[in-house]
C-alpha cells in the first residue's frame, strides 16, 4: 500500500494532468515531465514512484464514448432537462464527479462523457417538476461488469439534483449483492456510512461521512436502508421515519424479494399516500439486473409472478414514476409483451419509452476483447480438457453428485492464483482485493464439497510454504507443493511478468501471498457473509469463491484474477452473466486467466457476435428514428433469440412456430449430424449442385475474396439445395426448409451469387463441373464429434472466415458498406461484421464450403469425422424492412440437444 505522502503525490499528478489535458491524453514525455516536476516537491522512493506511474498510466489515457438510444417518438413526453439546466446547481452530481476524479483517478474526458450520458438518460425520464402525472419505462443496456453501477449512480445524483424525491434501487435476489450495492451508494451518493440507519430520526445518530460526503456534506440524502439492514418497516416506524418529515431525497436499496417489496409498498402507502392511496412525490425506481426475477414469466392470461407484480404495484402507487431497468442481457426484457396491462398492478415493464446503450471505457476487458473477431485478450483463455474434467464434474450431474477429488486443471488454476497474488504483492498492490472464481455446478452441496477439497489442498500448500519456502531452491523443490507451483510458473511464463527469478519469489513473496487466501462457498445457504470485502478494506480480501448461479448476477468479485468455469448452459443471458471475468484489471491485466472448455469458448464467441449485432441494430434504428417497440419486434424475430425464449416452452411437446427475420445476416451450418448416411447425402447434393453451376449461370472473377464465383443462379436451385441439405436441430439459426420457402415467396431474391471460397490446405481437392474438373484448396477447421453432432469449431460458431460476405462486391461497394456501417461509430476496419456487407443493395449470396477436417493432436482420432466435410451459408440482403421466414421448433427434439435445466435463478438448496 502506498504511503500517505505517495497517495497525495499520485492525487496531485492526476489532478494536474486532468487540468492541463482535458481534450486529449498527454504524450508519454508530457506525462513524465509533469510527474517528475511534482515529485521534486514531494520526494518519494523510486519504488513508490514507479507504482504511482503504473497506477496513473492505467487510468489517465482512458476514453469513453457517449451512448446511443432509441426512444418513442409520439406521446406527451418532451425534453425538459436542457431548458432547466441553468437553474440547477447540480450539487450531488458535481461532488460525485469530483470524487471520481480526485479519489478514483477518473480522467476528465471520461467524467465529461459520463455527464453527457447521465444527462441524456435523466432527460428521457419524467420531469419531476411537472404538474401532471406521468409514467416512464426505460432500459439501459451495458456490458457485463463494465461499470453500469457508476452510470446509475451518476443518474441517482442527477435525479436528486433535478427534483426526484424517492429513489428505490432494486438489487438482485441475494443479500450479498444488496449489501455491495448499498455500500457503493452510501459512498458515492449518500456520502455517509450506514452501519445504522442514517437520516432524520427521532433519536439522532451521529453521521459518519464517507466518500462524496467528505467532499461536501452540506446537503443530505436520507438512507432508509443500510449495509446491515434491508428495508424494515419496524425500524423506520420505531424512529418515526416517514417521507413527510424529510426535505431531502430518500434512498432505498432493497432486494428483489416478494416480502420485502410488499412491506415497502405497504409502508409507503400507509405513511405517505393521500386519500386516493397514491403518493405525490416523483419516484425513480432503478432495477439493477432487470432481466433477473423482474420479468413476468407467466402467460398473458395468468396472474403475473410475485416480484414482477410487486414492482409494478409500487410504481402504480406514485402519480409520477420512472422505471429504469439496468442490464447486460436485455433479451428477456425485450420479449415482454408491450401491450400487457393489469388493473391491479398496472403496465408491465417493457421499455416502451427508451432503450439506451452505454459505451464502456477503453480499459474495459469485455466479451469482444476476449472472444471477438479482433480479440486482444484471447491469450487469457486456458482450455479445459472436457474428457479430463468430466470424470470429476459431468455436465449433467445431480445434486447429490459425489466430489471425491479435484481435476488437475483446477489445481493448476488455483496454483496460478497463488502465483498471481505473489506477483501483485511484488508490484506493490498489497492491500487490493484478489479473487478467484470456481463455477462448476449449480448445486449447493456440490459447491460445498468442492470448497472443502480446495480448502484442504490450499491448507497443505500454505503449510508447505510456511515450512519450506525459505530453503534453497533444490531442497524446496523436493516438496511436492513447491515443485507444483514451479511447474505452473514455468508453464505460464510468469518469470517475465514478475521480473524476478523463481528463488527470490519463493523465499520472499510466496508464503506472504498465499497465507491470507481463504476459500468460501457462495450460495443461498451461506448467505451474505461469504464475500465480506467490506470487512477487509485495510489489508484486502484474498478469496477463492466457489459457487454457481449466486456468483452470476451483478455480484462483483473484487480483483478477480483467475476464473475456472465449466458449465453447460446455452442461454445467452445466463452465460453472459456467468462471465464475471469481464471488467477492469488495472495493473494486472497480464496475469488474469480464464479456464474453460472449448464448447464454452465457441458459445461465448457466438453470443458476443449476437450481442454486437444487437447494439449495431440499435445504432441503425437510432439513425432511422425507430422506437423500442419496433426494436422489440426485430429482436423477437431474430433466429438467435429462439434459444433465449425457448426455456419457458421446453416442457411443452407442441412445436413452436415463430416469424424470424433472416435478411441482413449471414446464416451458416456449423453444426451437422454425424450420421454417415446424412453426411453422404449432404456430400451428394453439394457435389451435384456444384457440377451444374457452369450451366446454370456464369462464372465471374471475384474481386474481394479468393475463390470461385458464379452469378445469375436461379433461386429455384438454391432453395432445392437448402431443402436437401440436412443440418443439426441444435443450430436454430439455420432451418433449410423454412429458408427455402421464404426464398420461393420473395420476388427480390430471384438472381443469386454463389461463392466457393478457397482455403489454405496444400493438396488440391477436386469437384466435378459442367466444363471439367474444378480444383480447389479446402478450408481447414478443427472438427469435433460428440453425441451424434459434428461441430465445425471456429470462433463464434462459424464456418467461414470473417468478412466472407464481401464476395461478389466491387472495391467501391465494399468501401461504401464499411463507411455506412462506421457512420457515427469509432470502429476500426477489423470490426466490420459480415452483416454490414449485406446491408447494401446487392444480390443474395450462397456460400459453399469444402472443409478439411482437423482433429486435436492430443485426442484419439474419431472415426465418425470424415476427412472432408461440406457446409453452406447464405447471406440475404437487408433493406431495413422486417422480412421474415416461418421457423418451427420442435421443443421435444431440441431438449435432446440443448441444456435448459441449468436455468434456475438461484442455486438449488437441498
């Protein structure tokens, strides 16, 4: 931990740089000149100065774009905040901004954009000074662990400045998350520690100012909940606390719990309502993790679920209420029926008024950075051998599954965590929290047994380090624990990252780094005490957190260095929320690792592309002035959304028919049946199609991609191919028969381009053609087979390489498509998706892939995988109009291939 003098110097350098370089970050030379000049007046050691420079370099160059939103154009709502801005002093916002810049090291470029974003969102809410009643429903979409809390904290501060009197923040369903949120808002909004109730009380309690309260405490926020207590009407009543006897805004931080919410509504009504049973104070209700527990999963003609009904009922109690959902996975929210209304509890929570997409700061390490096309953190991924771990934690295990031992890959991950702690100590981060996540089961008993085994193993490691780490290297490495750590050190090249030799780390750092590490189970049974970062502020908490779904919703694992993840859910929202490793890694982004299986890496890549397309669609609809209702319709008609919505239908044997938007996207066949007869039939229809291309159309020179191109191909032969080519039902995006029927009934899809891309395999592969043999080079892909399914394993569950839809376009058309996509975005060339080349006026495209199968060297050859596979893809031009095919999903068949049992909101307590 930095000395007080060094902390002051770091703050002075930060303030000086922020003051002088508000528009652009300083150059390296400018930065060092400022730092050295200030150091001359405040001498510190070279080691401390080096740490100050490292800390500041991690924060000062950061930038953040403003967001983009779509809003309902009709209705009574008008922009109101800009007109009133001159009359407001923004006390709460200004002290929060000062806190971010002075205490958390945010640079002024980021806080300036946070100012713009929070102003835009508050302006989309209702005007608290309006004389007429109103209801607003909105949704803020941000990436997992990207800083959504900072954004809604800024919104809270701005809302208080503009006249909102009641602010309710709904956290997740767990008390640990509620406590974490309460602590954050105490520091960054209320400005006081809430070990007990703070506010106007019958019996005054001394205020202990904290966070923003230390900057300026001349105005108050009344906290009606505390770190210790969720909402409790008994405590409030005993202290004669009501909204009527306070003048400042009131803050409630509460769990999504039926009893808590009903008690809150009852207290609000009995103490504050008028004769109509309604409250004449403007309400802002912020629903964090809005897709979890808040969404009504009942049918339209049934009573809504308890939490959903309780939220809606609270909103209805106020004449003026704004509902603001916050989520990283908006699929469930967008699937809410916007027409749903209940006489007792009011409108449902569909974000009918606006959807706002946040842009994370540039230092955010998210799904795109790890799993995206141009990822720069894919080196952090360590693949788990599925066959190895399946002996310990089968994907489909039961709640009484015995845990007799730990897989070697998990022990390696724990060993890496111990070493990462030592490296961070070496770098001077001794008081920072460090966490490791272990998520291998949703069952509480399995988690507890896993925790016990880790604890036993770690205790032995700690004991050996205490007794033997001071020995010379040869003697120490005769001890199994130390020999194991040295192997992990060598395997992951940690000497370069540590900057010292092994013996120095072993003797001077390892034991001190490992001794404080604890192992905790995190689930409903263990409760809020599992991750008590709050009580380890001074020295930092070092913890291996073992859990399931309780680790997957909103809870921040502070200083997360290592994740070990082996779960089989295939739901977009569940998988994204399980990605607790997304976030910020200041000063240790080179020593964070994620252990996961190949299948999960594929899925995350696929989901990353789907999430990116969703954001791109909002940007496009923003330019076209379209509304949340139109966006909701568009998303509900996305083939990728079927797997999101199917969970509530999986117990039904009735096929589900859905209109699906298929234009403007590339649809491929990365999953095939491994049945030899099916594969042989696919090869036969593929070869027959290619053999007739020269007589069906004319060959053209492809100017954009290496391969063979034919144009003028009739849609009739294309639809015949789609009907005959058999794919696996798991991959819902591609339904050949539905696509063929759509093409048959679409007059604008008569004339097709067909592209046969060349790969890089050295040997030539021959296909028959009408004008002679066609010689090509196959595309090599890693192929896996399991349970009757062939997996063409590329990132994002793809067949072809990125940008393949450029085929058939001229250089000018390619450039026009890229410029149209980049409009209003700060995006480099690598980030252009395939859909961008389908958004222009062009012919539909059929892709023909001949794949050379590659199997892992360290796996036994699988005889069910043929040397050559055949796959297809189609790209239908998108014109912004909803053009849909009718997909039919047999839920009984789908259940055989996709796991939906992993979808409980909380761990199964037995």
